[in-house]
């Protein structure tokens, strides 16, 4: 298939997916046979009718991880960093919850999701007035869910750690280092490392949307600059095409060497096995040998080695990938919450580029997502039924109100409002619905998080002393102490 | 479908080029069994091999021990994630954290941090017990952090066999006989080459080929019962094909579920990544994403998932393999020490079976090892050329005579015999040559390797210790203190 033919076929497929998934815009870059092309379209901004093209800026979310992993590898090339050295050798104040990991966690462990730490995402979603340094400081208060290095578990904060490490070892703000060492040599001129550098300032940017109950709704832009390079980069498919070509070129882009082939091996070769069910809820027979390198996922797709990383954040979904040794690289950007078009298109691009039979990936992912939606709805329904039939709460509302604190997760406030209770969590007020005695359900449905159980505990005198909530499902409920 | 004529011709070609005296192959293809045989099981007596000829399967044994522990998991006696110490309270490793945290899964997938440390047991396998070797694990230094990299070794499988005994109350051999061989109807099969295989009338003799002289020499049967769980089984390809079929049929033979589907899948699942940078040019472009399961290697071979485990023990090289989901597997047994034939036969017959373009695997492998031998020889000659001539030791050789001990490696005795140092180290033949000053070289012809060694003297110029570079993965030499 020539690139021209492939572009035509892809445009047609993308149109179909946009319609099926209700995605305002999907744009794609493909590099094949030594040439790149762009396709897709739709609206970057529905209200203002701004069309999307290869220069439209989208949040790429977790596809940012490979940038900081690459930055660390550049520092390794310079002899400033060693993947197998404990992080503590570079950051003496570094501390994890588990003292063994404090001493032994290496840079490779951090970039390979094997620290034993689960996501603890509510911690950084809840507390936004913190810096990357605060996030790293709070690691000591976040319990692990797994034995060190026993299994891969995807999370974000180890990449915040890598961001801090990059600053320490380069002596520069990480944005400056990534700009000078990666963005500039690649000519990635519309890639932004901080939302405040471009939001509302440059033309042609995509807005985040969600599709709910048959309606397309604009979402608020979620600025997660306080997390560093685990998910805060924004870019275009024009720029990500260059990024994919750099990775495909094992560190070399248009004759310029950005990082060594030796480090390319570290980035793109499996370091940590991902067992079926550990990462994604679906097991497709075409996909096997799933693993994580450093900032990249690696798998065997229909017998071909595929390296990729996607990203998910409020109203955006992205994917960057390449087929090592086959000269194929691609990127997909879209502006609809939790839509699986990037994942589907990634495989479709591989099928077309490799000349394999076409598979209805859009249909398959749709079925998976529908199934998950149904299950979530059933779960919600169960909780709602439980709330309806719940026994009365044990104490008057006023007894539960107060400020609650956890050193890792920060502050939660419970207040009385309109005869009920609300909890201030994730930077917003959510109703607390009584679910019997001292158990309440925080209604996070508007955030797509269903109901979160919140339980209050009191001392021998009957005074409420703490609140606990399973904010990290892999760990025991997180306990917040009531502040005097 | 396997073209039998072509397969037979390929087999004969591989024997010719690898100089292996014989090979027997039994193919299991979706319920059907076909055997291919070539060469002589006994060269001196000119006896051809067949599928009922007994060979040593070497490390292919590991999968049986892993399966035995999985069966005990099915019985509810343990789980893969139990710490070993839970079942062996006195268990101890060099690193106390590993002592507490090493799990059953860890010991079956080569991630405990230990390198091979082969000379702890090989020289004295006739005089030491498994329990004693398990006890001595506490003296063996790791070469990698816990669960950090896959390092193939034998000690953890010795431990696995010992664990079977501690949990079931039966020797691991008896357990495997009763729970695996019996339901599979595997007979003949035994666990001792020196005693049982030697007494079996249809046994192959083991041979080694010297590429320098072009000579094939008979090797003695080795009693490796002490390290048995890492490699002591002897059987025929007709019997071993039943074992391969058990894996393809997910633990079931007839109506009997020998091992649950859940646990047998656990054996074939990727558990630990194997670095795939530097596997050598020999497999480049053909194999990818190598990993270790539980007692099995897993790789993507020309895009297909291949599960296999070879075995090398004095005079024999083996290979058991299958491609999950295809119904195709093989047992391959040869009577050549450190042969290329077992690997060459596996890949060649897989290519033939799937109709893939033929690759001359035997040539590629032979060339690869010839290059390796050549560069090792050159490196050794270069090192020799750089050492000063006529630089005698700083002590009289007689001063070095005596008994030396290392708590992990045991005892060795040095004597002086016609002006040279003579090493008595259990049943292993060791040659000791002077290099310069207090530096010597120990070589073990059975392994075809040489190790630098030096003597430590005290202030009074008395020889107090021998430092030998017996474990290449560890920088520090193994120190044997002179005790008598």
C-alpha cells in the first residue's frame, strides 16, 4: 500500500470512528517508507468551530512519560546518571514508605513501574497547590500495594520523581533540559511542557470534551503541571511524528544524535513483564508479550514488535507508537474523554502499514468500553439500592463535619449543606449520601468515578476522630485524621 | 503438517554439521505422534538410536519441578507467592531481605539475584546432600539486586526440589513419579544416570566433540542427584512427548487433570524478562521478547509464541518445546555435550512445520560458537602475551600445599607434584598452571573454561588463602582460606 493509498483509507476509517465514538476531532501522523503524512480531522473547538489539523495542540497526557525517560537516558549518556544506581544516591532526602525501597529503588525501577507503589492518583488530583518536589516528598506517606519488583503496576509518581531527578542531575528546570535537548534538535515548535505557556495564548488548540447521555459537553482543562513529566505535555501530530521518528531512529533524527543506541535499547526493550489482566481489561489474541521498557510499553502485535505509549486525561486521549526495524512510526491525538480511538487506530495503522488483513478494532474497543460502562452502571445501581435501603445514620450531620488530614493525600473538608453533608475532595464539593450508620457514599458520578465509600470513626467518648476512604483500591482505606 | 522426508533430511544434515552422534525427535502434532531418529546411540558398538533410546534431559527437568510445586498449589499446600521461609523456617540467603521475602515464584523464574555459582556443587556432587547445599545458600553472594534481572542458575531449582520434599513429605523424585509420570504413563524414566541409566539396556552413551582435534570422545554418566531438581531426569523422546502434550493440552491427559489449567498457564506465562539486547547476531530478526516463565523459556519466534527449555549435562543436550495454541510440540534428545544440534533441530523443524522460509540454523549456530571459541582463545593468548615471563611466585610451591575452604564452595586440596601445583577438588578434574608471580590459572576441561586465581600471603610470606575468579558475574574473587 502506498502512503497515498494508506492516507485515503485511514481518512475514511477515522471518519467512521469519529462518528461511532462521537469524537469531535482525531488527527494522526504516520511515518512509513521514509515519508510522513497526516490525516484525520474534525473540530478542535466545537463552540468556535475551529477545525483540527496536524498543527492543533492537544494534551498528550501520559505519552509525556517517554520524554522524561528519554531525558534521563540522555543524562546517562553524559555519565551523569546510571539506571542501576539507587535514586537515593542522587537525591539524599528521597524516602519511600518502605525502607527497603528507600535504599534500593533504582532509576530503572522508577521508570519501569516496579516500585510496588500503586497509583495513589487521588493524592495529586486532590491537592493542586503543590510542586513536583512536594509530590516526591509525600512518597514517604504513600503505602505500597505490592512487593518490590514483584510485578508491574502502572502509576504516575515515579515519573514525577524522574522529573525531579532530571532537574537535580542537569542543574536546570526540567522544561529547559527537555526543550534544549529534545524539542529544539527535533524542531518540535508547537510542543509545550506547561499548560500556562500556551493555553489561551496560541492559536489552534484543541479543547477537552466528553460525551454523556447523548450530549457532547465541554470539559475543564485539567492542568497537571504539578506532576511533572508523567503527563503534562501538550503537542501536535506534526511534532509527535518527529518524536516517533527519533525513537524509531534509535536516538538519531535527520542525522542528529540525540541519545545513544545503547540507551535506545534500554528505553525500548522489555524490563518488566505485564501479565494478562494487569494493565488492560481486554485480552486480544493478536497481542502477546506485553511488557514495559522505560517510559514505553512493548508488545508483540500479530508477531511484530510494537513499542507505544498512550495518554489519558480529562477530555483527551493520545497514542504514540512505532514498529522497530520496520520504519513505521505514528501518533494519534483526540479530544474526547476516555475514547478508544487512539488505541484502535494504533492497531489499524500497524495492520495497514504491515500489509496485514484489516481487523475491526473500532468495533472491538467499542464493545470492550460498552461492557465496562455497563458494569460500572450496574455497580452504581447496586450502591444506589443499598443507599435506599440503608439504616439511619448514627449521628447528626454536625458531628461529622470538620477538616480531615492525611500527610500524603492532604486535606478533606466535610461540611453541612442544604440539610445534608458534602465533602470537598478533588477540588470540588461532592454530596455525601448516607449509606447506613457511619458509612456515606461520596457521589463522584459527575467525575465519572461512581460512588466512593467514606466511613467515619469515633473514639470512646463518641467524638468523630477520623474518616477513611478506599481512595487507592489496591491498598487499605486511606485514613484522614480529624483536625482539632 | 511436518513433511517427514524433509524433516529426516534436515535432521541428518544437522547431525553431520554439528558432529552429534545421534538425535531422537518425537513430534506431537494435535494428538498424533511421529518420531524421527538419526545417528548412533552407541558409537563404539555402532548401535543406531530410536525413540525408545534413553538420554539425559538435563535442565529440561526444571519444568517438572516447577509443575510439582504447581500441583502442590492445586492441592492447597502452598501458593506461588508464599515466602519460602514460611515452609522452611531455617531458610537463609546471603541477604536478609531476600531471606524474608523470597517467594516460590521468585525461585522458579531466576530472579533471586544469585548467579550460577556452579562450582559450589559440581565438584562435590557425590559427597554432599541437597539439604546441605540449601544450608550453604547463605554463603553465596548475589550478583544482582533482588528481582532485578533474570540470571539463569541451578541453586533455586535445587531449593524448589527440597521445598517439594518439605511440603509433601516425599522426595521430589517420588512426588514427580507419582503425580506426573504415573498419570502420563511415562516409562522408562529415571533420575540417576550413573546408576539407573547405566543399567538400562537401551541407553545412549554421552559424547563430547573436540573441535580442535575433530575427535568424538565418550563421556562418563554423571550422578547429579544432589542437584537433581535442576537437571537429573533421563528418558526417551517417546515418553517425553507425553509431557510436551500435557502442556499443549493445558494439564489434561485423557480424563485426568494432572495439573490445573490455571497453574499450568502460570508456568507458560511470562514471569521475568530476559534482556534481549546482546543475545547475539545468531537469532537476530528471528527471536524477540525473550522471557522466563516457571521452568520454561518463552520467546516470540518469527512472530509465534514458543515455549521451550533445553538441557545440557555431561554428554547430552536436550530440548523440549511447544507452540501454545497450535497443538505442535517436540521432544528432542541428543547425546552430544554442549551441542548446537538441539537448538538447530528445534528451529529447523518449526520452520518446516509452518512452511516458513528455511534458515540454516545449524550453520548459524556452529559459526557463532566457532567465533566465540576463537575470540576466547585470542583473549586468553593476548592476556598471556602481556604477562611477564619468568616471574616466579613469591613463595615456594610447597608453601601453597594444603587444604583450603570456602563456606559456600567447600574444600579443595593442593599438593605439589613434580614441580607443579595439583588441585584435588572432589570429582572434578582441575588443571592448575602458573601464569606470573602469585597468579595462576585454574581450568576445568569439562566446562572448557579457565579461571584466574591468585594466592594471598601474610606479612611472614605464608600462603593464607586462594582467591579464584570462579563466578564471572561477581567482581570479587571467591576466597578459599587455607585451613590446614
